[in-house]
């Protein structure tokens, strides 16, 4: 199992096995990590702009899209494709408590 995981994103904790590791090894070209602060900032941004409360695990994808590393990768990919890359992020909120939103400390 994963040993390093931001407490707010425990929903992403998993392990890689004999079936999943070869798929990732062969098909994933890049991996971008984000901090817990970036995750919370993404949650807040989605709330402020879209009025959607999303769980921290969903905010990871948003935080990645907002990162400089992703922007660099997107520019590189756009140059290779001749167009901007298409990206989808699933937003969900089933694992968040309205009484404990992380930016309301």
C-alpha cells in the first residue's frame, strides 16, 4: 500500500499489483504530484467559481491542471499534436463534510 499520502486524499490510497502495474508501466508517460496546499486551493477555487463542493481526491486533478508542470507538458503536447490536448477531470463530492471544509480552519 501507499505510505505517503496527504491526509485529505486518503481516498486515492491504493497499491499496485501484478495486473495494474504493467498497465501503468506501459501506458503512463508522465506523473505530476501536487501538495496538500494545492489540493485545498483547488477545492476552494472550484467552490468559489462553480459553487460546487468537491472532495479532496477530486481536487487533485484540478490542482494538477493548475500546476506549472502541467502547463509545460500541455504546451509540449500541443506542439506535437498541432492543437491543445483534450483533458477531462471527474469532479465528485461524496466524501466531503460541509462542516469540515479545509479552508475554513
